[in-house]
C-alpha cells in the first residue's frame, strides 16, 4: 500500500513539474500575448464516498489532475424483525481511499468534463451485527438472548479500483471559490466475506457460502459528490 501511494505521489508531482516546465517554455518561446497559467486549487469533498480533500492542478486548458483522499465513517443502530423475531442491528462502514484522477473537457466549455483514474482502497469494510432483543419461546422451551447468540456478517474490499465519471460546472474558480459536482462510479475488487454466529447460531457453513455468492456482484461504488474549491493560484 505504501509503495502504491508513493507511486501516485511521484507520478502526480512529476507531471506537475513537467507541465510547469512546458508552460514556462511556451511563455518565453512564443509571441502570444495571452498565455495559459496553470491554476491550482484545494477541494473539500462531500458526498456518497464520505468526506475528503484534493489538490487539483490544471496542466492544460482542457486537462487537469487531482490527487486526494476520501473517508466514510458510518455507524447506525436500529431494531427490526428478523424471520419474525425482534432483533437489534448494529451496522458500521469504514471506507478510505487515496485517488489520482484526470479531468478532460471534450468541448469548448469547462462546465462539462470526463473524469477517469483510479483509487487505492486503503480500508474497505462493512459489518452487520444482529443481536436478539430479548428472550424467546420455541415450543415449550424458553431461551434467553444470551443462550441464542449473535450473528455477524462482514464484507471487505481492498486494492486498486478504477474510476469513470463526469464532472459538472466550472472546474476551477474564476477568482476564489466555487462549487462543482462529480457523478461516477468506482469498480471495486471482488469482496471478501464472512458470515458467523455464536451459540445456537454457530452452524453457518451453508449460510456463509450463500452469503459469499450473494455479495460477489457488489463491485460498483456509485459516487455523487460536491466539491468546494478554493483557488490558490
């Protein structure tokens, strides 16, 4: 993971250095009066992939790049019926990534851009823990919730996830601040799964196999995200 992140950083800053050198040559070697100045902005991200931040650099009038991270910390508790029995569910999601993306404007407007790149999932885990809310009567037998046990389901993702999407509204602020929108999806690696139980709920070999089959299709991670931009050059 550290090697991958170091590679992303090296690639990004090498491209930035190359772009700056190219821009300098253009400014000193041509007679044009209007020259392109590579903009730089800081972005705060808020959306379906949680919260995060980017550094965004404009290499060319139609091409820019972003290097940043996103995190999703979610915890929730709720009661519901599970096979007719009242239970308490504890749900948690922990997702974090570092990403390197490129924005390209195919038309003569910066308000619509194609976005592509990749993310490295540094942590990707979703957990559900189901606990009986109280004791139960099964036939003539009375069982306490401690005798019944607990069910736990875990799903984990890791590794490289390609990204494809579109970006709407102006890519860089005209002066200081602006807001734009990303819509797209990550394609995740095949998830690892675990379905376990304790006490009377401990025999889960068949359920574990079925749960793994059911979760193998969950590889698309939709992204709908607002970007709050602060231009620093």
